[in-house]
C-alpha cells in the first residue's frame, strides 16, 4: 500500500510540474541586456511616456509568435527608452520553465482610450511590430523562470532582444498602401 501511495504521489508531482508555466520580465534592460526603444525621430522614449503600450507576443518558432489570450502588456517607461523596469514577472501560459521561446514586441499609442493593438490599428495609432528574437541565456539565468522551483528561479528579462524603433503610424499605412498598389498593378 505504501508503494502505491508513493507511486501515485510521484506521478501527481510530475504531472503538476509539467503544468508549471515559465515566467519572464517584460522589460528591455537588465544584466547583459540593453535594448532601448526609440521614437520615429530616433529619440529615446522619455520617462513617464505612458502614451505607449508595449505588448509581448511569443511562440515556439519564429513563425508562430502570437499574442496571448490575455495580453501581456506594460506602459511603464523609466526613461532612456526603457520599459517595464520594476514590473513583476509574468507567467507565460503554454511555455515551460527553462525553455527558450521566440518573442516579438509591438507597440501602440494608447491615448484616447485605445486599449488593444486591434483598436490601435483601427484608430491609426498602431506601430509596426519589432523583429522576432529568441530568448537567450543572460544575467546568470537560463531560459524562462520558475517561481515554484526549489529554490525559485527568477524571471529573466527579454535577453536576446535588439533595440526597437517605433515608426510613425502614417509611415506604416503608406507602406501598406504601396504594397497593395503593387499587388493590384501586378494583377492587371
């Protein structure tokens, strides 16, 4: 009977640990990470610029990055183009601790109550997404964090992220219109 209970407890622990979710700090600075965000004029985003929202997308491959069902966002700007410093670690549903997922960030201007990227696209306040990058080891950490480990493994920052330029929304629209014009011209 003791063996049966011990076996059942072991299986239960393995299954529970398989459900653990990795954690990440949605910030672009840390030991070994320096990826500031610049506006379309090339200036670093200043402190207190709560008009910009950054959203994290993730995937197991570069081609599969997608937003989470419950968006993971921040509007915390500490100056010099840095966001998210001091924000808590965020659990990434579907990504195990210690893994190295692919990430992408996208931004929008949230003035006027724009609370999602889709709403920002409609209001012409969305900016193009940044490049896709893979999480790399950094700051003495390897892969996504695990707060339930013993001892707990802290959430890492976005190690592997390159600097990001927030382009002007009208520039993006002109690019989309130009691409559409080329496609229409090609059909004729």
